[in-house]
């Protein structure tokens, strides 16, 4: 259930990023999100040239037809060690090994297509996104992926957090969006008529760490600005070559302050605690 809910959050973020309006049909989205009813079936080689059946159950498969990309989402919600004493517990490694076999092993004796090509004959480039629960887990999984798997021209493996997955997939959504309609001549009016392009909308996901850094940076900026003005004012009062400070851009700074705290970070305004420069 946790796996399904986590993936639904990713799907919701992509829909909000790609949908032109609340009434736009979902069929116009530039991607296709699929949760296969049946697993992906293939075979793996064992010793003495024998094979055994194997399966893959991606959390979701996302197709981006305009850029010929296919992304397999693999949520990694475990908390066990990535280097267990018992090698049978290395579930992340074994799962990615199955993906590697699926992408590069031949599906028939003619050796002219892989299991992936047999299942998806459209020749989309494949990428596996491993979704980690936390940044620390992401770093550790990524380190082991680099140790276990070499870069391959037929597919890619990337490790991201769930929020990082939204950013990566939103970029693909942007690349997959159809171009805006151009102006076309209108003979009836003796001129040209144009369909106004949809307004540019960008959805940005900010995790807790980035929100903390943004808030900390804004606070430091305001404190530094006020400190410089105080020190400069005090110096001008005792220095023989005193000068009068020009008024600061308070309206602009207050607008920037509100943008950071209210719009970006979503912190409710409190008149009693306004931190104005």
C-alpha cells in the first residue's frame, strides 16, 4: 500500500505539471502512465547453457512518445542494509540485475532482439528510476549501483528520491509537450488569426532540506542588509566626511520577502512577526 501511495503522489505531480487546465482531457497529457496487470516475463541463463524463467514487476511504466523514452519506476522503500551478510537479501542488486538481463539478453536463438525489444518493439530508449525514501538512502544506493553496473548504451539506471523523481520526470514532460500552435491565415478576414498559446506553467517541488536553505538564506540576506545600513549610518554620524544614505528599495525588498516566504515556502503571514528589511 505504501508503494502504491508513493507512486500516486508522483503521478499526481506529473499531471499537475503537464495538464494545461483543470478541464483539459487527460488523454492530452504528453505521457502515458501504466501499471502492468501482468509482470514482464523473460529468461535468464544459468550454468550448462540452461535457462530459467524470471519476471519483473515495475511500480509503473511511463512512456514519453514525443522523445522516444520509456521510464521504469522502481520504488525502494526498504530499510535493510545494502550490504547484507546473507547475499539473498541484496534485493536492490538482484532486481537491477534482472533489469539488465531483460534489456540486453537475447530473446531468441537468432540473437536479433532483446527481451525488452520483444516486449516493446517501438525502440524507445529505456531508463530505470530507482526511487529512494530518503536522500541518505539514495546516496548509498547510487554508490552501489556505480559499483555493480557499468554504463550501457541500451539503457540507463538512475537513483533519485521520490521528490527528485518528480523533478526528473517533469523535465521529460516539458520536453514532450507539443509545440504551441502558430498563427494561420484567415482568408475570411483578409488577415491572420492566431490561437493564443497556453500560459507557461512550471511546477517546482521543494523538499524540506531545500526549503530550510531558502528560508535560512532569506533571513541571512535581510539581516545582512539591515546590518550594513546600520553600520553605514553609524559611521556617517562620526566621520568628518559624513554622507546621507539613499533610501533603500523597501517596496521591492518587501515584495521579494513575500515571494520567498508566502509564495515559495508557503509560510502564513503573521503581521506581528513580519520581518521586513
